[in-house]
C-alpha cells in the first residue's frame, strides 16, 4: 500500500509518518491489514529526512494537480491523509490562498 500525507512536513504529518513506519501496516480496502510499501510526504517546504527507504518527499503546492498526480504515480492501492493547511492569522492575511490549500487541496 502507498500512503500519501499532505502537510508531511508539519507536526501532525511527520508524527503520522513516524507512527505508520513503526506500525508497518494499514487497513486496506478489503478490511485486512496491508503492508505499507511507500509513504509519500508532500509539503511546501523540504522536510526533515526520514531514515527509511519507504519514505519519499515532494516539495510543492498541493493545490497544483501535477504535484498530486506525481505523488500518486499510477499506484492503485493508496491511502491519502490530507493534513496540509494554512492556519490562524495566515488564513486571515491570505484568504484566497487559505481556501486553495485548506479546501481545494484536499479534492
């Protein structure tokens, strides 16, 4: 199974990645536990490297469909965790960007 985490460089995304790597399995579409073969972290900035060959990183804007297409890369069995977001004052100062990332980025 491939796992994609948007906001993979943030606190929640990095903690989720670490937990998934430790567990090594995730419930798949059949309801059974499936091994995690790859975790793709997507973030607007480069994140601290995970010392695990299953982890890949893409630096990019999640509202750019090409970034998401690159992350999916033709995989069939995927779980996506949308944790990327703009928060608090940043949202008020950049309302349109916040909508694009927080809402449209998860579509």
